[in-house]
């Protein structure tokens, strides 16, 4: 049986941007498939992790300055460019995540859009809270940006994003990225990817 990873994500998170790039070669090494699941991380924080908002008030603390250094180190290790924070940080990502939800049934298209959107925000520092920027990102990779923005504003897509977010909370998730190996073995964040890889190896040994 092919190992399964579910990657629950919000485009606004720099750690998710790093994990998005790092998990794909990991999955390839282990012969695993990835299911990309858009969620709204603000909705998760509101439900189960409101301390995030208080922590943002101490961005000049030694802890957060060091976290910025570690983030840049991870970006170098992953060989990805990272310009953070953008002027729009913390990003209001609801429009962008609705666009991702509109593509969720076409996982290949969702992955391509997410990659382009991550680059737009974390390299080009574009404001993904602006639907015109979402349209431009989609157009640049050969999608119909206007149609995507229209679909993102539909009620079924809004409901789907809400449902994805509520389901993650019900499964014990508390941020982005939340990563599942199988249906219930959860890991969180870019720095836990070595544990994801070990879980995949264990699962592979169990079925071999």
C-alpha cells in the first residue's frame, strides 16, 4: 500500500512555506503520496491556540529574534529564498486559502498554485489578501485567474474552507502545517519532518 501524507496548510506561514518545499523530496524518497488540504490558520488559532496573538506582541524579544535566525538557517538548508516578514505580515489569508480550496479537488493544480503563491508572498512580498494579486498569480501559471477568484467567493468554497479548518481542530491540530501520516499520526511544523520520515519508514516496514 502506498504511504499517505496529508499536509494541512495556510499560505501565510513561513514555516509552512519551508515545509512545503522540504516534504516533497521526503515523500519521493519514501514513495509516499501527499494530500494537500487548505485550512485557515486564523480560525485554528481562534479555536484552540489564541496564545499566538499574545506572542506576536513580543516580536523584538530575544526568543523571536533567534527564531528569525533559525528560520533563515532553515531556508538556506532547503535552498529556498525567503524574505520575511513582508509588509503585510501577519497576512490575512482568507482570500488566498479560499482560492486554494477552489482547487482542492485537482491536487496537481492546487500544488502548482500553492507553490506560486508561496513564492509571491515569501520572495516577492506581494499582498495575497488582494484578490487582484491572487488572480495575477494564477494567470502567471496558466490558470484562469478571474475564474479562480470568482470560484473562491462562492458559498460552497467558503463552506469547504470552514469545514477543513474545523476538521483539523477536531483532529487535534493547532497550527500550520499540520501533517498526518495515515489518518491520525500527527506532526507539526517544518522541524518535525524527520519524524514524519521515520513514521513513513515504520509504516513501510509494517506492510513489507
